[in-house]
C-alpha cells in the first residue's frame, strides 16, 4: 500500500506539471514571423502597384494636347476622351502647356492589374488643335 500511494503521488505530480514545463517563460518574446517568398523562392516584393493577373488591355492611340503641367503631373486632353494625367518623367523631355503628343493608351478589360497605362509615342506632331 505504501508503494501504491507513492506511485499515485508521482503520477499526480507528473500529470499536473510538477516538473519542468515545456511552455516558454512569460518574459520570452515571440519568434519572428516567417518571410514570405515567391514561387521561385526569392523574397516577395511589396509592390502596391501590382494587384494581380492575368490581365487584358484594349489599346488605342490618342492625339493628346497638354492642358497644364503642375508639379510632377501633366494633364492632357484627347480628341474623343476626358482629360487624363501622366507623370512628367513619362515624357522624353519636359512637356509644356499647348504641346501635342501621340499617346498609346492601354485600358484594362480583364483582371485586376493597373487599370490605365499611357505611353508617349510621339511629341509635337500635330493632332489636337
């Protein structure tokens, strides 16, 4: 009976965690989260401009007229479209109000990528008057 009580006490202590705990100490910091990787195994980039694909675009050529240049943006008007904006660095040289450009417009038709992409094709070639 003496050994039975001793064995029961040892089992109770072991079951209730009387020994070393496997839990981390209260003051221990959590481990850092894993680094996200791309399919190729390289670190993923945090590019806010890219949302997802595959995407399809409708392309059209626009004869555009510079309305105004403010800060780093250029406001342009096309013959059959509303005004639109492009960054100054998209132009081969600094644009000025009144200049005309041929712009390739790519407007998204499918997917969730960049909705509008404008590219300067030619500058000061006539077009909008």
